[in-house]
C-alpha cells in the first residue's frame, strides 16, 4: 500500500495487483520458452503494476507474425507487457521483498536490503537454500532476478550442527555480491526507505515485513534471542540461535509468512524513520488456520560478518 499526501488530505491507494500475483505470471515466460522463443529478461514493473517479458528482437518479430491473436489476448486479459529486447537486459533497482532465485536449486527467496560487502555492491538474503558455499563445493552459487543473473553468493550462514555455539550458530543469512547492472537500494516494496538499523528491538515492539510470497504483514515481537529448529532449504534440519519471534497478521487473514518470504526485510518505525531490524528466517507451521508465527534474524549478525546496510 502506498500513501500520497498533500497539504489538506491523506489518500490511501491500493495497487490493482499484488506483488505475489504479478510474480505468478512468470508462467507466461515458461510458455514462451517452451515454444522456443528466447527471453531477454522478465519481472515486475512496479510503476506500471505489470509483469513484463522482454523477448529478444528477432524472436519478438517472429512471435508477432506467428501468434498475433494469442499475443493480443494475453496482454489484454492479464497485466502482462511483452516487448522486444536483448539478452540479459536487466538494469533493475533491487528492493526489499523482490523475488530472487538460486540457480543451483531453483529455490525462491526474497531480497532483504541493499548494501555493501567486501567493498562491492551487495544484497542480503536468507542463508538456507544458499548452502553450496565452501564446504559443499568451490562454486559459489549465482542468484537470479527477473530471469537473469544479478549476483553471486559470497557469504552464507545457516547452522546445521545441534551442538554448535558461538557466532557461527547465530542467524541465517547470505550476502550476494552484485555482478551485473542491477542496483542495490535501501527501498522496501511499497516505497519504504530504510534509514537506519535497530537489531535489538524489545519484546512488544511493532514490526513490519515484506516477502515475495505473502507481501506485507505486521505484528508484535513476542520473544527475543531464542533458538529455533526448522526444516527448509537443501538440508533437512537447521539449528539456528539468536532469532526473534513475532506474531504476524495481514489485511486478508491469510498466511502472514510463507515459503519464498525467507530473506525479506523486517523493519520497525522509530518516529518518522524506518529502521531495519533484520530479515525473515522461518515460520511456525500451524496445524490449522493461517501461518502467523515468524522468526527473524537480526541485522547485527550480518553487520558483524561485514555487511553494511544502505541507508540513503
């Protein structure tokens, strides 16, 4: 939801299509690829509230000649824009909550926030699903955004050892150095600008999150510095320490956190400032009703490991 304000009125507007719905339209990309049309890039155009697909120019002309009626029907019935382009044309600004995928296993994750790591522009996301770093292979996995490589995982942490203590057992996160032309930002979907960090938020604090699957939700911190066992990613079990637990909700009464939200930004309001608390780590699966319990990794652990959050 975004807010427009003038001198006399405050007007609230809801986007016509949710981020989750627009992301689901990547089925159009699959259909085009199955018909041997070459895709340059694809993703969500936030300003236009559309899903765009860039088909390399030669194949775009072929598509226009071979299937003009199908093309017209698709773009008229869905918020989809199909346009000519060139391979790997992504020059996006990466926002917190944007969907990214890991090329090694296809896992869907969320961008947490932009910043720097090791002197390079980088984004923060979840550690689980990014385990092929160091101890599994010498290949550092690539991360995709909108169908093109945007960066490479440079650091990953997601504890798998039950008896582990110390800093290596704290938190679940990964730093991705950007290797293409995409830009790291301090923006969270919905035009929220992060201007600071606040790791150790007290119990009872109201926090907000944005994930690529469930979008926007809000809630209250109920526990701090807890140890959580959960299953996800490439391995069966994780034993992660130092997490926060929050009770979340959204306006639709559906799942407030779900798979694919991992890595998404969790922030709080400090007066007029939005300060990053951390990123989504896991949820507690309910036996009935929507998922409401969220676990988050405070930003301090990534900062301690060398990540600097972009705040302007």
